[in-house]
């Protein structure tokens, strides 16, 4: 087992420790059960995968349900069966702004679907392993980690904003400044 340890997210691009080609429901569930026996788990997956997992692991915490950071403060607390917590996110927006800290045990991130852009991939992959915490990142399934169409769409939007600012003479304007009267 390899860990990616860093003190800052900028030290190194996030990488996967394991790449498993199968994406069957049973493989995802067995991987979650294996990992949660020793460390907390964060899963990035589709709504369909989440729906099928609720029956098997009803104590999962969907990230959009977290109203306070109290769930994150007790991330390393095990349940009565000795299992660690499992967090699940289906939307990229829910993978932002929360740092999952497990300094004693480390944490596993399982990515079961692709991100729409490199920016979202960096946001998602860096939810674990920050501030020197141990982490393990696993890609489960045959998919592109970054959707090329989504990446192109993001750049298209950025260029549209830039072009709009240029036309209005905004921040990115190339016009000469007016002389003071």
C-alpha cells in the first residue's frame, strides 16, 4: 500500500495509488468494506451507485447532508462494529471546501466516476491527504478521470468572460486610459 503525504496541496499533483478496472457494484462495496475496516473512506460516485449502496451501508454520510463540521471532527471515531465512517459525494460541488482530516488513521478516497474538468479533479482529489495526513486514492472503473468535453466547456466559458470584458473595456481592456481633464 502506498501513501501520498504532503503538507500542501501544491507540493505535488494528486495521483492514484491504485487503478482497478472493474466498476461492478459488488467490487465497489467490497472495496469500501475492506478500506473502512482500517480507515475512513470518501467515495465519489454516481447517484445510481449511491442508491445501490444505501441498502448495504445505511450508515453512510452523504456529503450534502453535512450541515455542520461536527461529522468531520469525529471522522476517525469507529462505530460499534469497529468500522470507520464512509462519506459519499455524487456532485463535484460537494467535493469542495471540506478537508477530511484523519491524522491518526489516514483516509481512502475512491473515485468511481470522472470529473468534468481538471480544476474539479484537483478539488476532489485534494479532499484527502492534506496537512501531512496519510491517504490512499483509488480509481475504480474504466473512465477518463477528466472529461475532455467538460474541460473544453470550462475553457470556452472562461474565454467568453474574457471576451465580454474586453468588449466592455473592463479589467482586461487593451484600450489606452483616458487622460485626466
